[in-house]
C-alpha cells in the first residue's frame, strides 16, 4: 500500500487541530449524553442497543482514542520538525546579524580612530594664520633689506599689510 505521506500528515494535523477545539468537546459530550439517555431504562419503551454498563460506548470511545493518539503524535512530530527548521533558520539569522554587528562595530571604531587623526577647522585656521604671519615676516624682512626703510610694512597705513 502506497500513500502520500504529506497528505496523511496534513490529515493528521487537521484531525489533531479539530480534536483540540471546544467544538469537538461539545459535540463529543452531546453524543455521549444522547447515547446514555437513549440506552437507560427511563422513559418510553424503545430498542436499546447498548444497555447499562454501556460496553459498546466504551468500545467506540476506546477505538476513537486508539486512532486519535497516534494521529495527534504524528501532528506533533510534524510541528516539531517545522519548529526545528524555524529554530535553525533563526539561529543562522542571529549568527549573520551578530557577524554584521561585529563588522559594523569594527568599522565604527576604525572611523573614530580616523576622525581622531583628521585636522579640525580651528587647527587648519591656526596653521594658516601662523604660516601667513611667517610669510609676512619674511616679506617684511626682504623689503627692509631692499629698501632700507624699517617699519614701513608694519605700519597700519600700508594698504597691503594689516595685522590680523
């Protein structure tokens, strides 16, 4: 006998899902109550097919339980296999996320180190001012040596040279 295992597994899951509902319990209770009330010797005369100790009812419930238990176990095994696959995928995703976070943390640390070595705007301005002062001093010294007029470049009236 050859049958589709997946189709049977889906049937088992549907059966287990149905047996775990309040609707199933309510219908089962109604059926058992009607069975018992029909077969007790109270009320009008009628054919009773399972008189009191309800042996046939016990047989039917035992038969139902003997089929229900393996179907429920099969459904649980299939759910456990799906959960395992999901956990493995979650583990892989978590490992990948962790590796990505570690990489990003290293990159941020590298950027922080690099930014620490960058020249700031104030530092560049101060260096340019210092260089400008030294160039002005060299120009003043060169003009003083050529003209022989001292103090002319440092004068506030000179249009090209103002102290800053």
